[in-house]
DNA sequence: CCAAATTCCAACTCGCTGGTTGGAGTTTGG
DNA sequence: CCAAACTCCAACCAGCGAGTTGGAATTTGG
């Protein structure tokens, strides 16, 4: 039987996504990741170097997935409201993503994070697209593009990053469901770009 | 010399704020809290019951501080933009608050959190104030009040909850400082309530 | 076909950390 | 004034968990 090291690696990575999203870099247990992957934990040290590097690898992978799933210009420039809605949909389907992002933020503070340079380019591209749309006149230009991007990301993500707050704020609302939350988000962003 | 148990308690609580904000409930070290407070760690177990309960006590205390520092109607209803600015200022001066909030959110998930009922009332009051201002016509009424409150909180807090993202998004900006970030925030909220 | 290199695993180490304990000092109530 | 109750502390402990190791199985390259 041939070795399939790529598969073993991927098995670990996929198991680690859930573990890290749920418990964070501190709370995650190396043994649990290995068990869930059905692999010996020593593999983690051979392939990734350690728990922290595995966390970095997980983050990089998930970042790429998001970038692929909600592409740069899928209506972004033309209609940021709908783009925000798509980001919301992605978060709904993959709730671990925002969690990973926040674990990273809480842990790293002002330190550089994994793949920071590449990720910065990614955002710069989006800002450029928004700038172009403003010049073309398909988008209101009252809000500077970087700030607009910031707003979209923050508004789409906050529901998931502090669910307890979202719950309390919406406690009085007539009905509070993912659907109405998405509508609220789109409404907010549309208003910003009116 | 008389015992001053209240002071000892407070010493621990204050030391714990920093420790929990920086490292989270998992990463926080009981010994470090005790050392910083200049108190024996056994006191934590007598006064609070354990690490987790201490975390709850810290959260409750800081929540009250924020509520006191950025009062309900200090210009909120009349000018949500400026209110958002004040929240931003508070976060700048007390960066541990947002961090605590997010650690709570990441840990609790969909479970009830400490003092949830009281906190919900707190937000309901704010929503009511916004509703009144909309009825009075001092505030645009395109955005439902709860959603507006959500937006203010999310936009003011995101800078601090994922500093790595904020850094990357703003990487291309002419200058990126607390001052310009605050201005961006106010601009965004003003646009929402125009 | 054999030897070097690589993958895999069970078992181990060992420092760390939350929590405990026993007792000494201090206050309080009667 | 004395005994019960409470505050405080140094030392202790048990188990958990990241990382290691030694060697067996498997592959590869010559």
C-alpha cells in the first residue's frame, strides 16, 4: 500500500479547522486534532512543525477558500450591498471563518500575522475595484473606498463575532432570523453607498 | 491591622482584567493574576470560586464601567455619529474591553452569558432612545433603530477586534492613525443617519 | 535486490497549571 | 478574655498536554 502523505496532511488540516475554530489556538488540543483526523499526532510536528504553525496553515487555507468562494468582482463594485449579502451567506455557511479570524486577531495583537503581505494585496485589489466604480459613477463617492470596504466587512462579520451582543440588541425586534439579519445588512450597506 | 477584604477582592479583579483581556480565559494564568495583585492565589478560589467565575466577575465589572463612561443619552439620540466617536474613544482608552467581549463571544457561542437579561435591557433602552429621536424627526428614519445601534457598535468595535484586518485594509491609505479612523467612523455613521 | 530515506506509530517525558491543604495569624461575639 | 470563625499564605499535588523518541513498516533510488 502506497503512502498518501498529501491526504494525511489534508486530513489533519481539515480536522484542525474545526478544532481551532471552536477552541482557539490556546484551547485546541493537539491530541484531539490527531484523533479526529485518524492520524498519529506526531505527524503534526513532522508536517507543520507544531501547534502554532498548524494554526497558521489552517488560517491560510481558509482565507484562500473565502477568496475563492466570494470572488473579487462578483458584483462587488456595482452593488456592494449584494456583495455584503454574499459575504454574510458565506459566514452563515462557514461560521468557523470569522471565529478563526478573531482568534487570530486576539492572539496576534499588533504583531504580523501569517501571510500578511499577500492578504494586504487581496484587500488592496478590492479597494481598487471600489475606487474604479466610484470614478465610473456606478457608486456613490461620499465614502472613501477603503472605509467602505471596512464597513462591509465589519457589518457582515459582527453578527458572528459576538453572537451574544447580536442576540441582545435584536431581542426586542419583531422577528430575528438569519434572513432578517441579512436584509438589515444589505439595507445598511445600500444606505452607505446611496 | 484590620483585614480589608473588599480591597483584596478589588485588587484581584483589577489584575484579572488585564490578564484576561490579554490572554483570554484559556491563556490567563491564575498565578499571574495573583502575583500582579500581590495576593495569594488561593484567595481567588475563596472569593470567586475559580478561574471561570473570576472571568465572569471581570466581565460584569467592565460592562458596568462602559455603561457608566458612555452614558445612554449623551448625544446618542441627537447625533449617533458623535456617539459612535465617543464609543471609539472609550475603546481607544480601554482596549481590553472589546477583547473581553470577543473572548466571551468566542467562548460562549449560543449559550447564555453572564448577566444577559440586564444587558439586554441596557440595549433596549438605547434602541428606545433612537426610536424616539426618529419619531421626533431629529434623526433619519430609513434605518430601523436596532439595526442602527448594531451598525454603530460593529463599526466602532471592528477596528479593535481584528486589528490585523484593519491594518491590511488601511495599508494603502494616505495616513492611517487613530484620528483618521475615528473620522472614518463618524463619517460612516453620519451617512447612515442622513 | 538491497540500502538509504521516509512515513508512521505507541509509548514516553516533563514542565506547567488549576486547584487543594494544613496551619498560623487575626478578628469578632459573647 | 477566650473560642469560633475568618483571612491569609507557602507548599504541595495530580493530571493534562505539547512535544520527543526509538524503532517498525514502507518506499525509493541505484
